[in-house]
């Protein structure tokens, strides 16, 4: 007997809810253990489902890892790229990227470490990281971002309001200053004597202070 459309819709919603719960659990376990150290049984327990259901949705740990990685990448890159290729003034772009990165990473502080670990162990995922997050091939993303930033830097240098700097250096410097405290959080927390709450307050202060620090380095 064919199920009524309302029952089919409820089933589809339930499927999406279960899949999202599994992805949330896998994200938690992968970050805690690393992908290689994670076990499907632990992910199933974290998600509150049995192992058979886990395999029904994702077939294998490799498939699940790819799904989590795509979702993690999509949380960080698109908003930053959208700002960098926009027509906003370069100062506004710098402030917006810092705000986006630090706000998001405060919500998911172990995300950079997870992504960097995945890229180190699975370098082939670099293209997947960019493509899945942006819908474009990495070369096109690079050309659009660097082209937009180069045009603005050139205009500012000619006007005498910026030191000369390669767009590649500006973009990498900007992203690195945002990401490093999270990627190296254990070392940063140890050296600065920060507990979890103090680390969050450190990042809040950094979010306020970093735009001025970055722009002072660019201006004569």
C-alpha cells in the first residue's frame, strides 16, 4: 500500500533529523579522537543510534568522514570568500573577515585543528574542501579573491595610503592571524595560562583589537 504524502514527508524529515544527528556525533568524535582514532561504535553511541543505522546512512567511516569534512568546510569558507570578492572597501573587508572568523571559531574552536589534521593526512581533500564549500574549483576561487584584493591594494598604494604588499601575503596573513590561536589552542592556553573561559575572553579582546593592528601594518 502506498503511504499517504503526509507520512512520506514525516519519514523524510525523520531521515534528515537522524542523518544530522549522526553528523553532529561524528563531528564531535572525530575532533575528540581524530578521524583515524574514531570508532563507528563510539559515533553510534554519541548519536544515540545503533551501528546498523550508522552504516545504513553512511556505509563506512570513510564516507562519514567525507560528509563531516564537507560540512565543516562549508561552515567557514563561503562567508569569508564572499566578503573578499565583494565591492566593500578593503578596511571593511579586513574587519568583516576577522569578525566572521573569530565569531565562528568561538562557536567551534576545534574546527581549525580538525580541518588542518584532515588536510595533513588526506591532502587530496584540499580540492574537496574548497569545491564543496564554494561550488567552484579552487583555481577560480583563488583568481577571484586575489584579483579583487589586488585591485584594491594597487589603488591604495597609488594613493599613498597603503604600503605595497602582495595580495597573496595580505590574505594569508589575515587568515593566519585569525586561525592560529585556535589551531594551536593547547599551546596558546598553556603558555598564556588560560582556562577555557579565559581563552574565550582572550579571543573576544582579539576580535576588537586585531583589525586596528592589521590596518596599522598596512598604512604608512
